[in-house]
C-alpha cells in the first residue's frame, strides 16, 4: 500500500511539473516571437493573429490579458509539485520504519 502511495505522489509530481513546463514554454515562446518581430524585423506584432506585420502598427495587448489564468495555473502547479515531491520523499524515508497501530 505504501508503495502505491509513493508512486502516486511521484506521478502527480511529474504531472504538475509538466503543467508548469507547458505554461512556461507558452510564455517564453510568445516572448521570443514578439522579440524576433520587433527587434530583428522592425515590425509590429499582431497579437490577435500572433504574427509579425511589417506594414501596419498594432496595439500592445499584455500577456496577462491574452492568457488571464496562466499565472494562477503556474503558481498552483508549482505549489502542488512541491507538495507531491515532499510527500514522495516523506514516504520514501519513512517506508523503512515499522508502522505502529493506533
């Protein structure tokens, strides 16, 4: 039974790390696309179409407006990752000790 709990903690930690990596990748990918358009091509980035426009100026739309839940998702997945890894380590270190009945 304790082995199943440890495996569950490990799988949940991997899942929450995957969610955190996904949100971070999306943020960094958009940041690189915008920077490439503005700095290298000297264009204007169209946030509605996620493309670089070399002829027309487009208004700036903040990342938090375009993706309003990413910050909460990242914080929640980071905290859950910490909790699940801590649970996995706790179960790993206490698995060798015999459990006492109540």
